C-alpha cells in the first residue's frame, strides 16, 4: 500500500485509544525495574536528595542559603523561597517578588488523573517549604536544585522566575517564533484538531529556556510539562510539570551561545555524524527498482551534487517488516551496489509499528510478525494487552514496539539488520510520539517493560532510534560510514547523542506561517518561515543538524518560486535535502529550475568544509551550529526584530532567506562588525539595516570581515567513493583544497582533509601560510584585502617566503591554469595557488 497520504494526518497515536482504555490508574508494571510513575525526575542525584529532604522536612530551615558556584557567581535562596543569582554583585536572574521560586499543587480527590500543566488557573499552588529544596553546584557556572514536594497528593510542581528584558529561545522544535515570549509551550505532543496535522506538532520538546541576558534553565523532566514564557503574567516565566518533584539546572555565562553549549554538554553532545551527511540529499516514494535507478542516473547526468538518496515509505513487503518488496525490488543487493557505484549512500523510511491481524484480510508478513511479537510481550501494553495504535498507512490497529524491553529491542534490531545487510547506510525514522500523557484529558493506561507509563516515557524515541543505531553499528562498513546516519522526526533532550539529523515532518509547501488558516479554517503548521524558526530553536536546544524537506511536503508540488526560495534556505543550512522527488525534482519544472537548484546545491557542497568545522565544534563542546542573531550579538538592540527569518550559519555567515512570494529584495539587519556580500562587493559596517537585492537563487548572504572559509573545489558530484567513471567523487579531487578569505587581522581555517591555511595581517603586509595534510597538496585561495588591518599602503608585490616559488601571473584565470605555484594581485583582490608547504607575503611596494 502506498503510504504517501498518511504523512499528512495526525500522529500515529490512535484516537481509538480513549475508547479502548480504562480511565484512572495505569496498568500494572510488566517489569522488575519499574519506578514510581509519579516521579518527575530522572537525575541520578534524586535518591540522595529525597533522603535528605525526608530527613529535614519540618525542621527549622536557615533564613538564607548562599552558594558560590563560579568566579563572581553567587546564588541566594531565602526562607521565603526567593532566589537571586548575581555575577560580580549584579543580578543575572531572580524570582519575581510575588512568585516563590518553587510551588506545588495538590489534588486529594483524583491525584492519579491528568493535570494539564498549561492550565494553571484550575490548580491552587502553594510555596514549597525551604527544607524541600536542595541546592548544589556540579561545576563552575552551574547551579543545581532539586525540589520535592512532601505532600502525598501533590500533582504539579512549578518553577517561577522573573521575566527579563532579554531574548529567549530553546524549548525544542517550534515553528512560530524563535523567541517564545508571550506563549505557553507544551513539552509534549498533544492532539489538537484545530491544526491541519490534528496535533500541536511538538515533535522535539526540550525543557530548557535560554536568555540573551546570559543564563539558561533546564528542568530535567520526562512528565507532562509546559513553559509559560511571560504569557499569563508578563512579569513571570513559569515551568510547570506533573508529579511531585523538579530537577532544575541553571547555567550562567555572559555568552548565550556558551550557555547552550554547556546545557548540551550536560544532556548529550551531538554524535559523531560522518561528514558525508552534510552533502546534499534527495528522496522520493519509489514504485520500482528500475524507476529508482533511472532517477539516480539522471541526477548524475545533470551533475547535481547529491551524496545520499533515501527511499521513502512503500519499499517493504508490508509495513515495517524491514525487508524489500520483491515485486518492486527484484534484487535489493544489486540495487544498493549500483547506487554505491554512482557514489550514493542509501537510506530507507521506517516506523516502530506492526499491523495486527485482521479477520477479513489475508495475513501478510507484518501480521505474522505481530503475532510473534504479541506472544513474546514485545509491544507497549494497554490494560494488559498490546495497545491499539493506528499505524501509518492503513486502517486497523498496530502494535508499538516496546524499546524498554531488551528482548523486544533485540527482535527489532534483527529486523533492521536484514535491511542493513543488503546495503542500507541509514534510516529515515518517522513517528514515535505515541507516549502522549493524555488523550482529551484522560490517561491512556499504557505500560512498558521497565515500569514506565505514558506519564514518564518521554524518551521513547531515543530507545526507538537506538535500535536502528545498533543495527547500523554492527554493519560491515560501520567503521567507514561512521555507523550510518539516522534522520528522525521525534526526539527530546539527549537525542542528538543517538540520532543525527532532525527532519521536521510535514511542513507546508510555500510561504505559509505557523497558525495561518487554510480553506477549511484549520491552523497551518507553516512552510518556509516555519522551517527557518525551527532550525534556530533546535540549534538553541542542543541539536546541531536539522534538515527540512526543500519545498515542504503538504500541498503537493510547490511553485517553482517556492521550491527555489526553499532551496536558498536549505542550501545555507547544515543539511540540504530535497523530496519527494515525484513532485519536486527540479527537472519537473524547467531548465532554469535545474540550473538554479544545481547552483544552490553546489554552493552548499562547496561550504561542506566550513560546515564540518561547525559540526566538529558541536560534537566537541556543544557550540551551536546555527546562531539566532540575539544570541550571537546579545547587545544589539535591533537583532530580535529580525530573528525569525535571519540567522547566522556559524560565526561567519549571515543568511537572510526570502520568505515572501514575489519579492526580489528584502530588509536585512547586519549586526556589529564589517560584513561583505558573499558574491562580491564593498563591506558594510554594522549594526545597520538595509534593503538587499534578492533575485531568485541568490538570497542575501554576508560574510564577516576577518573570516576564512575552507571550501571544496567546484564540480564534485559526491563526497563518498564512486566507481562509475562519469561520477566525480571527492576522492577524485583529493589534494586540491580551496578557501576564501576576507582579510582583517590574523585568522586560520582547517580544510576538510586537515590542511591548514593561516593569514597574518600586519604592517609588513599579508602573510599566507599553507600547511597541507600531504606534501603535494594544493590550495587555491581568493583574498579580499580591502579591510586589511595592518597597513594602509597598497599591496603590490607577491613574494615567496618559503616553499615553491610563486610565479606572478597577469590574471586570476592564469593562476587557475598554472601548473605550479602562482599568484595574482590587483588592488584589493588576490588569488593564490600554493603547492605543498609554503608561505607567501603580499606586501606594499617600495
């Protein structure tokens, strides 16, 4: 069955769950390792903190507790429940005078019922006693608090802080605004029929909020929660979660980007994703092996840079059997081998369900596997039987694999390994948001093998993704492929350590904004503007790699203008992927669309060495790959007004995609610094706001003075090995590095192969030094010298300092054609070709 249309619907959670469940208490645990479902905290320090609280509740508390937790940093918690954090005596954050730091709400009548954390007016909160709060510091600049409400019937615990005048972000994947001020943001997916997706589209909730004032607050909790970001009361930011405890971490640093990095370190750094995942990708729903081979051959004939191709839903014998349908794929191993010869990594779509047997339909492989899994207890259960989820693509209930069970996980890993064994390099993993805490206010009564329920199993997607990670890691090529790549829709904090790329599901195909109404009066998820917001909120929430469908998904084929405006955005992000190809291949439009898309894909691929340095930093210390302007420039008062549709790709590139149909220019804000148009032109001093031209295919793109961008040579088709003689692989261009520099002071950059280019800018001129990874490697370097800091005298000579003698040529073209080291210098522009370890000085005349 074709499953294309089902991706337009609600979450795979069945609306029939409510009818199938018994309201009230959850089913008994099936495991020996169960834990109290009312526990809201998964920190390893909770048990000891609970013992301490249990021993001190009712004791006389100190009037004030003061803790130094870093150079100049001090936290003070008073007996009245007021918290103040200062740096050098100046207040960084504090509680509102009228709202204690921590409070709880009780419900003596129905404490096991669902209590919506977004609906605070219906619950009476009272301050937690000081003895219920412990405070410590696990490291410089990090404050940790555990609060446990000692009342037996507590149902909600709330953290309240005074709102500040800064810019907020984080809270995971969101689509409306980068700053959630004025919103109540749920920390879980919820059914909401007011939206076209029938859900709130909270696929990747992350319970931390970061302020441009230099702090971030993480509530480490898996239960239902919500952040009220100065919505109910403009002076208060409140985080409320079900249960009787909160585990809160506060990170303080003057640099908001450093705050994001530290929070990411505390929850899970980006995994070691292979660099080839940064190259352009394509995908489609495929009807046959011949059709797919025809597509990839055409991509290569057009020389559109593409390294990975994924086969979307419909490739299996039956839903999630994880083996190829022989009626469509006559020889899967031959298929993947052919694609690899052309330099393609191969992915396939999947989800965590098996269809249950039907009394009226012939039993297929999925239904047979369902019986095996059900008999072995491999499914999430509801009332002692497999839950009745509606899986994607077919009426009737599906079983949801319980990844908290080692046996169930092993069963699923064995299925995924079948697909990996015929040549898959990764998976696109859909769904997994089923562990919603309630359905229309009622508990679902779900239970998992380890004792989790729908109340606490918010990290279900991580177990789901982990099973495929095991299958990929065990493959013969795990060492060379980095263990494969997972593209996922649902996740939460810590998820970047398991999966690689977040794909936002089904966005609209044009310029729609989140919350706009469609013809049926339903609220839209949004198109291109929503993607630009999600890119930034995920980056501010610890996820380094995000890749939306270029051209969206809902609504079918986008207009040519929409497709290419989308491509401008995805080309200037960490991940560029296009699909489904059946209605978005650029050759379905016209030759101009092919040329424009190809140019954007080449731009993205040329930037891969720069993107790789951003990914390496995220993997090493959590530094965000994409930076909202107000986080990168927190003192720039105009930056917040442009944050929703303008962003920094790393420290050096400012991207301003066009988000309005018919526009040929747009307003761009340049923050403090000197900014060059990437495609050439004079530098512009920031902060300033200007109107920039934006013809189709050329979005406003600026580079910060002083930057060196390592680049790939143009003309590469794929970043992985290829045996097809007409395919240009990265290996075929080995030893030929490239970079561009906008000289202003000293700088350095590392090329993809490890070669290093350095620029020194002083009174003697500009010294360029090249240290290749191999002795004979070459570097082609273009330089803009118009803002060099070292001297005001014109640079007129090119002098060899070390290495091969540099021949001075009369044009940039002559440098490109030269057999050996060569250079061209004219006014403020220079081009150098260096061979082997060498250095060259561009100097003033006598």
